[in-house]
């Protein structure tokens, strides 16, 4: 063989081995490096999305808790839970919640629907989705757990809501910690998908999605799967994650496409979060490198085949240069170029290797571009994000974190934490990081740190970072700056201290009340006046012990007017001190509003005017003796006039002096405010100018009686005209003073504005008329039920029974069963109408009350139940002493018979044991009927007295659900109350009271 052929063959063999070796080493090295980088970026993205998801959920929970803690929400929710929908207070509370409170949480990416549920039975009282109102959710987990804590459920498909739901619930508690209602928010799951989709546009195939514990997709898929919780996804990554494992690896995804994936199990949410990118896209730069290396290798082999023929003499030197160049490139120095100064095949081969190095540089640039895309997600976060080694060295830091340290990321990466933070903060942070890396746990903490000369507060989350083999290599620190929130809290504390200092040094009486009238502030002047310390009165309603009994309702009315926006205002009332002394106080009141414009606190500033009140009393006494003392006590009259003027002007009610003809010549400020006129305008008018024409005749008649001294004074309720043209109801108290010659001197009038009371009386009269109309309609219904409804029902029942007798056994079994159902339904309808008729007749067909012996009543009831007692072997006893009361004998028999029948019906496996007890109260007789039956849950204690309400199905226990409602109506007709105590499987005790007027004890 010729040398050229041998050289060509030798060079070809060497070229193949060299190119293949370099290509394989470069390809494997690049692939491993690229996979490690992609895995690291996927893990960071997964952790970031997890943190954003948890932050979103926690923000939603906090938003819901803030609404539940609002005093007005508590007040309105309590109203809805305790009143009926037709009550005006219920409608007002419903409107306020529907307009001012619940809609605040809608449309912000947090909730789709907000509802309030009644705690006793889970009924939806109000919802931003009106189609849900009235439905019951008593068995839903979020309702049960939301009664005691804030709870967020795992996303699940709900048959009730016909879709995917994720609810968050929290209790609405009273000031004493009692449960008022449950506030429930239907999470906007679209926001969860949007969190998973952030940054998705940076790549063609990367996606992050959530899978629940049953393998159902929770968020939207990038590849067309948009039916969350209706499609299951199955892949090795999902299956491994659902076992509680977190890792980064290569596997086939739910499309059966090879992907590089990072997955983590979220135990708090029972969800798996996965971030995946197609292997084809992730490794595209390496695949491109492999193709280029293949073509370059072919070219190198071809060039090497002819090189041996033409360059045998310089072969050793040129091959050495090529070998050295390839080794340098294989070692990773892609900037190196092979220098062979030849124009033959070796020079071409050298150029080919140089092109291969250039291609590798291109691949490295692509890797850098991929890294920039992943950094964009991290840099866009509003948190400070950094990766820290076990020894505290910063491995990575986003711009937000570096900015808080006063520089750029490159200034701090590679630096130990101890050089950048104060020693206490650095030691504390390093200990937390080492704990996370060593134990593989997550830590969440709140702390303050002095950075760049300023104290900053942070809410931090520290999580472990795993490599591709599942080993913890570092810790990921995500910190949110909460300095503004903390500074606001400190400012609030300082402001409260300033307000407390003012209250503690002011000499005036200062009292602060919440919107329910409970005492929240009570300064030293109040303590000195009343003898009570703040500790004794804090949290108590001020009208319970400070007000006179006769002034309580009027002061409560003023308080409620302020709640409705009528402030500031002034009034006078008396306070009772701890020792029982009465002190007159003149008040100037105002209110503090919350951010929604609702009244939060009522603040009263008062002055002790007891001495002034005493002066007023003395003035009246002085006026009564003025006629006899005017001649010899002129100076005393002048002084008395001064005192009178002071009392006149300070009076809280209207006070007027007029001539006997009714001409005004002196009015106080209160009367001016009442009528809208100034004092000058009123002094141009008479009483008869502003008095309504309907009351002029009576007014003139009373004046004649005063002048003739047939009456000393008189009171009258009438209407006067306001300057605006409105009509005002007033209560007028008048006396006529005479001089020493027994001539009328002037007319003294005290005027009290009673417009609100008159309006309330008119409303009461309207309601009474409505009740009377309702009672008439109820009586008409009873008539229809007893005649018109029962007549066709008797005909239906007769024909059904005729069919049953004539065709029983002649048709198939289904026909006999259907006829039986029809006959049973007709009989139950007949019994239902009769029971309903009995219920309506309790108040309309009752007999007049007369003395009734309970022993006789009880004997008749037991006789009526004799058959049931014998069949169940029931044992019934009672107390020895039974009273005689005043009542309707027939209804009392029905009352005892219904309660005893209930005790026999709802029995346990043991024979019924029933005891009838009697106990004398202050003004009532209290009866009790205790059994050993099956009992029931105490939460249904009020429900069982409502008509048609049943706790058991008709298959287990018969009846119409009216018996206990009849009992309640009978007891209330007799002026008493009825209630029940029970526990499951521990028996039931019914209690009721009957007034004890004309009572005599009788021994049975």
C-alpha cells in the first residue's frame, strides 16, 4: 500500500477517534452542565410559585378575618342570625352588609362570592350570589371548621355548587368570644392559575401546575387541559410527588412527552406543585451542538484522509498542534483557537476545530440566555430573594435584596453574611439557615434588622434547595419588607398614649363608649365624681348602673340617634354615684368614625351642674313667694333674677317667658334650636302664631282657667310650626305667675320636643293594626281549613279506601303498594290539617280562664294516653304537691298530653321512665317533664318549637311536627314560657311556667 493511502487511512482513523472522543466529552459535559442549570432554575421557580401561592392564600385569609372582626359586621350578622327576614332591623342589617361590607372582597383576585352562614344550621343568610341565599351547608367541612378557626379547604369538585370550589371560612365572634355566624369566601381559583402562569411566556413549553391528592389537575394546563378537577394527570413525577416526595428529575409527563421536572409536595394544602419543561426545548442547545459536531467530524475525516499524502514531513508538528488545541478545548477553554499555518488539509482541519469551538461558544450564549429568562421571574418578585450556603456565604441575590443592603448583587455574592449584617442579626439568621439545611424544614419568622443605618422589619421564609439527586445544597431566603406596617403600629400606640394623657389630665368628665354602649374610657374626673374605678366599669354598658331608671330609655334614644349620624349634640341627665348620690351632668357629645364612615366610638364631655340644678329648684320656690316679698326684698329679687337667667339659658329643654296674651319676650337657646327661629324673630311673635290651628281652642281655654286660677298649671301635647314649615310635636308645661295685686304677670312655659316619640307611637299603632288584620286572616284560614279543605280530602280518602277494599289482591303488587301509599298520604294530610287547625284555634277558640286543678288535668291526660302507656310499659310519676292554677282546662290537658306523648314516642330501648315535677317560683309555677329517651343535640333546642320542624324522618317517627308548636302557643296564651334541655342518648326535660295568680296547693 502506498504511503499516501497509509497516511490517509492513519489520519482517517486518528481523526475519527479524536473527533468522536472530543465530541462525546464535550456533548456529555455540556449536557450535564445544562441539565444541572435547568434543574436549579426549575426548583427556584417551584419555590417561588409556592411562596406566591401561600402569600395569596394568607392575604385572602387576612382579608376575610378583617371583615369578620369589624364591629358593624358583628352587629349586623347577629341581627340576621337572631331575627326573621320580615323584621325591619333584619332588612336594615341585610342592606348594610350587602352594600358596604361584603362587596369589598369581590373582584380583587381573591374571592368570587362572600356569604354569611347561621351557626345553628348552616343556612346562608346573605351572599353576594343571591341564588345561594336560603340554602343549608351544615355538613360542609368549611362550615364546621370555620366555627372555631380560619380554615381554607383543599380545592375539590362540589356537587352542590356544580363546579370546582375552594372555600375559606372564619368565625364572626362577639366581644365575649361567642360565635355569632360563619363568614365564608369562595376563592377565585382563576387567580391560582394566573400565579402558576406567571413567566410562562419566557419559554415555549415550560409550565407550572397543581395536582390534588387524588391526581386531579387543579389549575389550567398550558396544553389545552382547562377543566380543573375533571381531568386526572398521570406521570412518574405526579405519582412520586403524591407520596410526599420533592425532587428534580427527568420523566415523561401527562402527555407522555419527556420533560425535565421539579416537584414538591405541599402538605398544608394537600397539593402537589410541578414545574416542567420539555426535554427537547431544555436540551436544544446541546442537540444543536451534536449536529454541528457530527458535520464537523465528517469534514475533519475527509480532510484527514488526504492530509497524509501531502504533509508527511510536517505531520508530527501539525498533529501535535491539533492535539494540544483539542485538549485545551476539551478542558473547557472555548476561546482557544488552533494555529496551523498551512494551506492544506491540516490547516482546513484546524479551521474546522476552530469552528467547532465557535459553535460551543454559541451554545454557551444560549445557556446564558436561558438563565436570564429564569432570572427575570426572580427579579420581578417584590420580595428580597437570595440563596445562601451552609457557612452563610451568599451564592445568589436578586436586585431587590441587594438594594436593601445598599448595592448591587455582584457587590455581595460570595460575601459572608457576617460582613453585611449586624452581628446579632447575622448570627440569628445563620442559625436559622443551618437548621433548614441540616434538618430539611421550612422556617417562617418575623424580625427586625438594622441595615444601612435604618431599622427594617421583615417577614422571612427560609426553605432548603435541592440538587438533581435530592441533596440539600443551600437555603433559599425570601424576605418581605413590612417596615411600613410596623411603623404604623408603633405610631398607633404612641397616638393612644397621647390621647390617654389628655384624658387623664382633663378636669372635665370624659367617657368613651363603643358602638354598643360599653365603657372603653373613664377618666380620673369620672372616677372622682362617681366613686367607681376604671377597672370596675370597663366593658360594662353605662346605662346599667350610672343612669336613673326613669332616664334610661331617653338616654338610649340619644345614643342611637348619634349612631345614626345625629352628632355632635348636647343634653343633660343625672348620674348615680357608687354611694347612691344623684349628680346632674351637662353633656357635649360627638362620635369617632372608622375608615368606612361608620360610628366606632361615642365620646362624651360633661360638666357637673348639680349646683345649677339646685339653683333652678330654688328659683321655682322663690317665684312662688315673690309676690309677698317684692316690696321689701328688691335687691334679693335682682340677684334671684340673675340666677334665674343663668338657669334659664342653660336649660336643656325649651324655656319661654311670655305675656298673659302669649307675646314672647324671653326665650332660651334650646327653644330657638327647636323651632329654627332666632331669639329676635321669636320676640316678634306670639304663642298663637306658631301653634297649630287644631290646638288654638284648647290653648285659649287653658289660659282662661289659669287666669281665673281654677287650675295652677297644665300639661298639653300639641304641634307647633318650625321655621322651615315642618310640624313639631311638643309636650308643653305652663304656669301663670301673678303680681302682688293678683294680676297676671307673665306666662312660664317648659317645652320638650317629643316628635320622635310621636313618630314611634304612630308606627306602633300601624303595626298593631297590621297584627289585627293578620289575626283576622288567620281565623279565616282556620275556617277554610276546617271546612273547604277537609271536604274534598274526605272524598279523596273515601274513594281511595274503596279502591283498596275492592281491588286489594286483584291487581299486581305494585298497584296494591301504590294504593297504600295514596291512602296513607291522604290520612297524613287529614291529620296535618286537623293539627294545623288546632294550632290556629289556640288563640281564637280558647275558653275563658277559670281555676283548674292540675291533678285533674294530669289524670285526664294519662287516661287519654292509657293505650300507649300499656304498650310501652311506661312508668310515669310526679311530685306529691300539685297546684291549682287559673287557665283553660281543655288546652292544659292538650299541653300535658302532647309533652307526655312525645316522651313515650322518642324512647330508647329501655321502657320509658317519665317524671312530672313542680316548683314554685317568685310569681310563677314551673313545671318539668323529664324522660330517659333518645334525646337530641342542644343546638336544635329552639328549632323544635317551630311549626313543621322535625328532627327525625317519618319513617322512624310519625307525626306532623305541629305538636310542640301547639304546646308553645298554649303556654304563651297563659302568660308563660316553655324551653327544653337535652343531650343525645341522655334523655330530655321540657320546662314551662304558668303565672301563679289565685294559686292554691292541692295534694293528690
